[in-house]
C-alpha cells in the first residue's frame, strides 16, 4: 500500500498523512500512517453495510477536522 501511495499518488508516505483505502465491496477500510517512528496499518471490516465514500475526480480527496 505504501508503494501505491508513492507511485500512483506521488506522495511521501513518511510525511505523517493518513492514507485511507476502501475495499471493492465497501465493507473493508484500511488506513496507512507513518508516525515518525514506524508505519502502521489499521483495518476495519463491517459485518453489515458499507463505508460511505465520497467520489474522487482526480484520485484523491483532502479532508480536514470539523469544528
């Protein structure tokens, strides 16, 4: 997944950003994060339903914290 971020998105995976991937069925979500010490991969699978996903026109979506 880190290689996908580097090659497809041309981003530095060691910069501290979160990279979130959703599986084809929509029930699996993976988060890739580098905290400065090491790479972490978090995974969550829903038993029912799907993760709601915004459409990405250029392949990426930037989100910010809500107030």
